[in-house]
C-alpha cells in the first residue's frame, strides 16, 4: 500500500514557522533594553524640564504678587488722601497724579482692581463686613466699598472689603 500524504493547511505552516523563529538575537535584546532605558531617561528629563519651568513661573508670579501686596498700603493712603477735603488745589492735583501713576503701574503689572459700588457681591473675591437693608440697591449688591480688592491673574492679592445690601 502506498502511503497517503497528509495535507497541511496554511495556518499550520504559519504556526510551525512561528515556533521555529522564537530564537532572539542577543544583540537585539541588548539593543531593545538600551533603547528602552534611553526612552525612559528622555521622558524623565522632559518631565523635569516641564516641572522646573512651572516652578520658575510660579516663583515669578509669587514675587510679583508680593511686590504688589507691598504697594497696596501706598494705594490705600493715596485713596484716603483723595477723599479728604483740602483748600490747596496744587496738593490735591499732586495726589491725583501720584494715584494715577500708581494705578497705571499696577495695570502694567497685570493687576486688576475690583470691588465697586453697584457690583454683584461674590464671596470668592469680596469680604462682606456689613449687611444693610437698602431699597436703593438690589439683593447682594455692593453699596459701599471700604477697601478695594486686587487680583493678579487668577490669584487674589487682596479681597475687597465691602458693605452688601440684603
């Protein structure tokens, strides 16, 4: 009797070939390991660079906020001087010019002044010192400002101190 030849399917051929090529070149293993280590090192360095850039920007922002905070007492004193009655027009004009220049400098630094009469009360940026019943103002509307608020970007440098109508 003649032997019958066994038919082989294409899937079996692929499986047999895959089993035979399992051998991995040791140089290829070393290359893959070194490449992986290099990629990890590059990723760690990129993360370090991004983190230090964020820290640098935060330090600069905090320094600006500290400088602005130190200038706020000057702003408050000039504001009080402008509210006082005086017979000396030259003195009043000098205080107004000084206040205008200070506000211009603060705006140049990116400082936003907030807290005006008629604004809606926002507990995130205003401190309500007093509440009054006043029919001239709506509910939760600022009717008097005791101290202006200052914001530098998203950071509140000083909250506005206000009186709110109920």
